[in-house]
C-alpha cells in the first residue's frame, strides 16, 4: 500500500511475478549460439594451475601435493615485493606451480622471466633454510629435522586480480576439497587509506599503517592492532580468510593501509613488524641485505616504468 500526495491510499503494483515471467521469456528466447557463447566464456574464466617448466596442468590441489605447516600469501605489488626481498632472499625456494586466469582486469602471463609490472600468481616451497649456520659436527641428527621444517613452508606471490566468480575456483585448486587444519596461513595485502573507516579525519592518519584480521583458531598474538569495525576485508584476501574460518584453519590477514598503491619503498617496509612474529622466526636471515635487495628491486621497477627508456 502507498499514499499519494493528496492522501489517497492506493495499492502499489507488484513486479515479482512479472520479473520472473520476463526471465523465463529470456531463457526461451536464448539460442544455441547464446548457450555456446556462455559455455566458452565459462571455460575462458576457469582458473588453471600448471608448471611452467614442463607446461603441464596440475590435476591435484597444490596443498594436497605439497603439504605444509606454514602458508604465506602475498597479494598485490607491495606485498609481493616484501616477500621477494625479505623472505625469498633467505633459503632455496623452488617454484611448484603457477595460476593462469582471465577476467576483465587480468591477463596472467606464463613467461619464464617475470617483471614487477606483469600480472602473475606463482607458488613456491622452501627446499632448504640456511638461516642458522652450523658446524659440520653439530649437524648430525638435526639434518633430517631441518629438511622437514624447510619443506613445510609454502608461499604464494599474486599480483593478478582474481574476480569474485573465480575466487572459489582458486581456493579449491590451491587448498583442495578437504584442507589440512594443522597449518597456519598468513595473508599480506594493501588497501588505499581512504578505504579505512574511522571517526577521525583520514588526513590525520600516518600512513602506511598495519591492521590485522584473524580467524577464531589463530592463537598467536598479531604483530599490530586488530582491524576495527565497520572495516572489512575485500576480494581474494577476504575469500581466503573466510575459507580458513569455515574450515577451522588458523589464519591472519595483515592489511597495510597506504596512500600509494603502486610499488612503494615506504609501503613495503610497513610490513616489517611481521618479521618479529613467532611463526616467521628463522625465515629471514639478513634484514640489512634484504633491504638492499628491496632498493634494487624498486630501482628496476622505476626503470621499467619509464616510458622514455
């Protein structure tokens, strides 16, 4: 019921039935060519995992093939640069898979040599961790234990956009249909500081700054303050965190709010407090050396981004 300007009470028309009829009519008008075009688009948007070295598809979920106790996911250029400089600089990492996907905002590449400007999603596992140097006589029975610990660390670097309809595919291809609950997941990503909701003026915020969002089973103290309501996570980081919450997997999302979304030295270094967390102990060998690697990476990116070179 609704009231007009003159006070009469009139019955508002209901469009529920007509909308359903219109949808049924559209389905009846759909031709075989339309259905084939839809199927082709669905196939084109399918998330596929493969090994770039052998050009073969991976039929088994990555974490079923490579079980781990620590899974670190970096999403976005700055988070990926942080892992490249501070984590992958220590130890020997082996690429075990690459995701290839297509959507309106992303055309992932499958080239062998990736530049910071390219969109990609690559997975690695730690083969050996030299963060602790030991004398030959000290190795002994610790060798097997060290190798076991090294093989339990898994890492993902993702600079491509994963659309909403592709996120569940990505999760199934990576975690599998029945993921292990005895691993810990850490997600790193960035959002623009204007997305941060607060009663204060955003101009008074000292960006970049870190906030954390964790699942119920994550018991380790986070390295920064928790994300306040009504702030929320978005896109693939939110999908991974929700997936871990549903399956009871300990997980934490570190969200860096920054005013520079492109590759930025200050934004990358804002992730440094995470290096002091208990779960990351032993993954980073030499922080000063890693900082120098980060500066060289930034220089390389600036050269590649210059249209005059």
